[in-house]
């Protein structure tokens, strides 16, 4: 089940309509995608709480996420940059929950 969610998260981030690609192309921030990403991360965090490790695919997505969003900010005005970075911070908090050691 977590593998399906992880595949969906990857799609939300990286497919042609994904959050990171959309930002890099200058198409702006899709708040619906942000909500979907946050929901999936919450579910994955709950599933992984009992585990000592997370899948490599998740680690790969997580390690480059913030840098990828931050590098796209230069395409946007100051107000949009703040919105993008606020969304990135929200997602990063959920990523930290996914890798938190209990």
C-alpha cells in the first residue's frame, strides 16, 4: 500500500503536470497539488512510524525536494516566491515527520 502511495507522490511531484515540473516551467503554484502531496505525506508518515527505514525511492524524492523548489523561485515575483517557499516549508515539515526517529 505504501508503494502505491509513494508512486502517487512521485507522480504528483515529477510527472509532466507535477508540482516541480510546473514550477520550473513558470506555470505557478498549484495549491490542489500541494494539498494532495501533504495528504499523501501524512499517510506515509503514519505508515512508516513503526519502521526504522524508509524506501530508497522516498529518500531520493525527499533529498532534492527543497532545492528543486527553491531553484524555481527566481522565475516568480516576490509575492509568489513567498507563497512557493511557504508551501515548500509545509511539505518539508511533513517530510521530516516521515523520516523522524521515534
